[in-house]
């Protein structure tokens, strides 16, 4: 028997720790995406209007349709290549989230979903209104 594996070398320990962290991160990335509790009750400060939704639709066409699809079903042309599927905005799961949670996710992104912090805040709230307009 090769006695060198007992006790394990520092290198072996480091490799094991790295492997466990990588696996943990991979499992975490597949898990449900939950916005922090403080985001939940933030109200949409932008008054609802058709104009806001129409403007947001233009932003969506430029920025979101490649992944989320023309109808927000999560079936854009880039979706197939992604390891995590883009959300279907019309789904009960997405519609069940509060405006504050959707705003937080649009702002921060996760994995292949880019953060949209660089868009003005009122435009991000407009995007939330647009997603709401798709409710079945
Ligand atoms: C490069 C592809 C890509 C683009 C572009 C993109 N998204 Fe996403 N989006 C994703 C993916 C992938 C997820 C799922 C992420 C996850 O679950 O970890 C997602 C999730 C979301 C969610 C979360 C839904 C939920 O309830 O969990 C919202 C909201 C969203 N996107 C809005 C947008 C908006 C608005 C835009 C455009 C401004 C946009 N996305 C652009 C890929 C994209």
C-alpha cells in the first residue's frame, strides 16, 4: 500500500476542498432563484400606464428577446445554448413573485441572466410592468 495518502498531503486536501466548493457552486446555481426578503415588499413607484408598457416593450425587444423570446416564453434563439433556461415570464411561478422581487432579479441577474443595473431605475420598473402585462 502507498502510505503517502495517509495522512493526506496538503495538496490532496486543497484539491478535495476545491472540488467540494466547485460541486457546491454547481448545485447552488441550479437551485431556485430567490430574491432577498427586503426586496419583496418594495412597491413599483412608476404609475401604471400603456405608455410605460409600450416603452418597456422596446427595451425588451433590444435587450431581452434573444433569451426570453418574443412573447417572453423563455424560448429566444440564444436560449438553447444556455446551461440555465431563461424564465418564462408568463408562467405562474414568475407572475406569483412581487414587483419588488422581479425588480431585484432584473437589477442583479444571476448566471447567464445579466444584471441590468445600468438601465435607469424607472426603466427597470417599466420592465416589471411589461412582464405583468403578459399575465394570462
Ligand atoms: C443572455 C440571456 C438573457 C438575457 C439577455 C436576459 N435574460 Fe432574463 N434570464 C435569463 C436566464 C438564464 C434566467 C434564469 C436565471 C436563473 O434561474 O438562475 C433569467 C431570469 C430572468 C428573470 C427571473 C424570473 C424569476 O422569477 O425567477 C427575470 C425577471 C428576467 N430574467 C428578466 C429579464 C429582462 C427584463 C431582460 C432584459 C432587460 C432579460 N431578462 C434579459 C437569461 C437572460
